[in-house]
């Protein structure tokens, strides 16, 4: 598995996103993903499936040390009085030992950035997480979090696909050695509606979804975590890493971001997004 290096972390370039996966379906998909070659599994407190994710990991029979497990803390638990037990609960539910990566799921609102980042740092220094990072942070919030953190942050997980412009956030992450982890990397398959994506896919005997994943991987510092409820798509997504796009093809896809299509924009937690 190709990895992306960021501030001491070596993160598998493609992982399984588990948002909306529940119960036995979640267990079976996590198990199937690991058996077909995935080493990176992404979950979150908000997904309410960490127990099932952990069960799927153990069912696979794969050595835990060969896997990279990410989870996220929800903003209502960022206060110093809550952060510790929230991390402990993630560890108990997953039941797979030390977390490989612990993230703040959305920028803090009810507490200061300093308090939220301090919780992350404490979790790492206590040996509960090997690496720490952030998610859905704007450029200004990346800068603030990096300045406040005594431990290196390794990634910013954001919505990223060919139909949204994330150039500014990615540049900020690059300045500080952070990787970008892309959720919704195929724009909920809206990439298949784009003639450019279909044309390039035809050239490579691939699907538009695979081309979107290959485009993200082609940046070198971007990790993708596509979610799939179909086991057959798990293998297809992995095969995207074998596709090598030309510079011209990368540029063709780059131009699609002028649409700036944002699919995840929840009330109550969304920041004021950077204007492309």
C-alpha cells in the first residue's frame, strides 16, 4: 500500500470511510476491506459505529500493527473536562489498542482552539494516539491549530474531490507538512456526470470514480477515504492507485473545481469556508 508521509506519520494513501455504515453491514465491510488489502480504516464518534468497526478489524485476522485506524472526537466533547473520557470511550468501543490517528472532527466553537488542541496533545502524550490532526479546518484555523500545538499535526481531513476547489486549504497544509485526507472523494458519484471524467475514464478502461481517486493520489500528499456499501467496489477503489494520469489529464480535471460544489455543510458545526 502506497503511503503519504506527514510530520512523522505514514498514512496509507487510500482507506475505507465508514460514515453511515451500521451494524452487521459495517462489521462485514470492514472485514472484507482489510482482507482485500485495505490497511487504513476511518471512523468517528459521530458515526456511532466504532464498536462494529473494531469487530470487523478483529474478524479480519490481520495483525493490528499492520493497520492504520483513525477516529474523531465530536466538538461537544472538546472541553478539558470531557476530552479525556471521550478518548477513553473511543478506545473502549474500538477495542483495538492505541489509535493511529485522533482528529478534532470540526473546528471548536463552545471552547477555545487552545483548549481543544490541548486535549489532542494530552491524548498523544499519554500514548493513547500515535498521531493527531484536525478535520474541516479552514486556512486560518489550520494556522491557529498548528501554532498552538506542541505536538505535530499530521493531517486535515476535508471534503475534497474534482468538483470542489480546496487549493487554499491544501496549500496551508503543505506549508506546515500536513497531509490532506479527502472525504467524499468521488462527490457521491457526481463525478460520473462530468464528460471530462467519463472521457478520461474511457482512455484508462476505468470508471469516473477510479479516475477521481487516481487524480487525488496524483497530488502526492492527498489521502482518500471513499465509503462503499458494496464489497465489489472495495477492490475497484484500490485499483485506482494503479492508474497513472498524465499531466494534461490532471490539468483537465483540475479545471472542474471551478464549480466549487460542496456537499457537506452541516448547520451548527460548519466554519466560514475559505472563498476559492
